[in-house]
């Protein structure tokens, strides 16, 4: 056989080439498909005399070592997570436990607030950006005893009721906010026939008014023309009042909406700053924690962790000082609150100079400037002293799972009484429940008050349920005032929602007991964008009780129906082209117009007297 490297002939059993040292394989070891074959002589290597570089074998892979390291890391992570969770529920100090729970709670609260604001802004923007026509008809059904209570006998009351129950009010509005145009028609109908109509329009700063049943003409002009009435009728109109009216901005509410919409990022920053302020500021040595506690949440007992913060007078003062310092240096707070309030005064003053002049000697732009606000906050901080605070204030935070569900602030009074402020809150995605309560357990002038809000939103059907309750009563049970609002929405087909609203006000005061109840039942039909296309329903009013100067309860029922059309074109009405222009009208023009209206009213009264 031959050397595969240098080609020298070798013995058949040679294992190495005695010329170049290259390992060789015997012919018996060379196989192909299980059959030994004679190896072909290798071509002599003409570079055999040059040094040869040996090829390094591949390094062994470290797969097994990598898997071991990964397993160790995962085990450490799991162990640390387990220790953290176990520590959170068993042995972590109060400050760390409350810090984590408060951050978790604030994040859930922000998600709820952000989603709610986004939904509200979306619907509001739809109405602002889309021209819409609304046609609403309201009919009424009165209780005859409402008229008998006013002094009419039963027969006359029933006669009057027969006419009143056939009367309907119709309100038609076409509005294009983007172009600042609105037309309004207000009709008084009897048996579906118009008896009296008032037509009006606003086109930017131009307005018009017409009474078609009383005159074929109307009056148009610009807001700045209104003071001319004082020139024409100096003994009738007050110039200051007319000047105020002429400066009215009819689009103020829409301008304010655009101007004062709060940026979500700024609101989130404020929540993070002041929502965590208490936890971040108070030293952990002022906190203690007890686990496995029981407290009442929305009237039911729950198991929780209780963190107690005890603050003496000096600690309370330092906490308030720190808060004032934070507010003074917080640009986000200034831009979101104080700057917007200053801008609000500026806008309102521009449309009402008399209001600006009557402000109590304040230059609001300077008063609400950043430097002035900072100076006021710093001045308030310097005026603090510990004697201004109660001897002790106790704050308790109740943690259920990873949520702070309840805060209590207890302030002992000087005469043995206790003031207790409580805030309870649960947030679950789009559902929110909150309760604010105040208790003064004093035997003299004590009071118990609470406010409850329960809001639930269903994304699939875009429906909302809302319950609001408020009650205040003295500790001696000498009376009470209770307000209850309940609103529910339920799907009623693919594009309809059934809405029920009930508002009740009950009171028992020194003059007696009373009750006001307003309930509404409506079906809302929605278009493809989820906006109302038609709303049809009734509203019932009831007022009664011993504390009212009424012989018995009085009830009133209103029926209403509203139709909505979108993407319409709003045009100035045709009658405006033949109207009297207030900017150029003479006193004779106005006198002729008013005389025409007066004559028509006189004729209508005469006709009514003849018929009845």
C-alpha cells in the first residue's frame, strides 16, 4: 500500500508512514458498503517537504452545562418569587408591604380611569365633530289634583286637564359645532298642530329670532349690535346688561372642552406623585403591621393585613410641609390645575368684562401665576406650627391580597369625641366601587354621613350600570336626608338598550318628612357607530310628604321621544334673508315689527274669548 500523504510505498501492515509520519489505514480496514476494496494509490504530495498544519478537532459543545445553568437560574427565580410572595404575606415590614400594595392598587385605578376617560372623550368628540339634528317631543299627563291644589274646583280642573294633556312641546336642533352653526325651532303643539313657534339661529357671532305665527319677519344681527337697543330705547334697556349679553360666547362650552381637556400622561403623573406621597414620605418606624385581621368592607367582613401609621403633632406638620414643597415644585400640577384655572378666568372675563371688573381687586392672571402660587404655598408652609395639629392622628390601611381596599383616618378630639374618615375602594377592570364616610361620635352635634358609588361597565354591549347613594343624619337620630340614584342599561336586541333611571330624595327635618321621586324608562336605538338614533320613554315625577304645603302627593308623567340624524348640513334659515337687521334698523322699523306682533296677539285673544 502507499502513504496517502507522500505516496511512498509501505508494508501492508504499516500503521504510520516511515517517511512523513502520517497515520495510514490498512487495506483490510478500508470498506465500502461492507466490502473490502483495494485503495487506489494516492497521488504523491509534491509539498511533502513543507511543514504541515494539523487540523484541530471541533471543541465539544457545552449544551449540558448551559442547561444546568438555566435550570439553576430558574430555580433561583422561583425561589425568590416564592420568598417574596411568602414574605409579603408573612414577614415583610409594614412600609415595604404597603408600598407594593399601593403601587398595585394605583395601577388598577389608573387603568379604570384611563379607559373610562377614553370612552367618554370618544363619544364627546363624535358629537363635536359630526353635525347632528335632534328632534325631541315632550308630552305631559297631569294629575287633576295638581290643579285642585292650586285652587280650581274638580270640574274645572278636569276640563283644563283635557286640554293640557293634548299639548306637546317640540324641540328641534341642528348643530354643526365645527363650523359654529346652530338652528333651533321650539314649538308648542296642540293635538300635533303647531300653536306657537319660536325659531332662532346662531352663525358664529351672528344670531336671529323669529315668531312665525305672530309676524312674517324676524330680527337678525350680530352680538356686537345688541347695545344699539339702549340707543334706540334708552328708558327701557340697561346698557350694562346689554353690554354683557353682547360679549356672550355661545360656543363657550365647546371651546372650554377643547381648551381644558386633560392630557392622560399628566394625569397619570399626578396620580403617581400624590397617590404614593403618603407611603414614600412617612418613615417606616412610624408604621406597624398586623396580619390576619378582620375589617368591614362595604358592609361585609373580610380578612386582610392592617398597616397602622401613628403620627404625632410634629410628624403631621412635617408631612404637610413636605406636601406643600412637592406642590410648589410640581410643574405638572401647576400646568394641569392652576394654569387652566387662570386660563378659564381669562376666557370668561373676555366674554364678560363686568365680571372681571367686579372681582375683588384681583388680577387673576397674576394671582394664579406660577411664581405667585409658589409664593403662596411657601408662605403657607412657613406659617405651620405643631400646635395647629391634633395631638395624634392614626391612619390605617387595610390590604386584601395585593390591593389597598380601605383607608381610615382617626383623629381623637379634645373632649373624648372621635372623628373618623373612611375611604373604601374596589377596582376590577371596568368596574369601580367606592365609599366615603365620616363619623363624629360626639353626643352633642355628632353626625354620620356617607357617599357610595358603584359603577359597572360591560364592553361587549357598551352598557353601564350606576348606583349612587348619599345619606347624612345626626347621631341623635333627629332627622336625615337620603339621596339615591340607580341607573341600569340592558341590551334589548342587537341595536337597542333598555334604560331605567330612578332618583329618590327622602328627608326628615324639623318641618316634617317628604319624598321626591323621579323615575325614567326608555328604549334607546343605536346606529352602527354605537350612537343614539332614537330614544323613546316616559318620566314620572312624584312629590309628597308631611313637610310640604300640599294636601297630598302630586304626580306628573312626561312622555318623550328623540330622533337623531348625523352628518347633516346646517344652513342659515331662509327667513333670515327678509329679517330686520339690528345693526342698521331704525326705531321705526322696530316699532312696526313690535306693533305687528301686538296686533296678532290681540286678535288671537279675541278669537279665544269668542270660542270659549
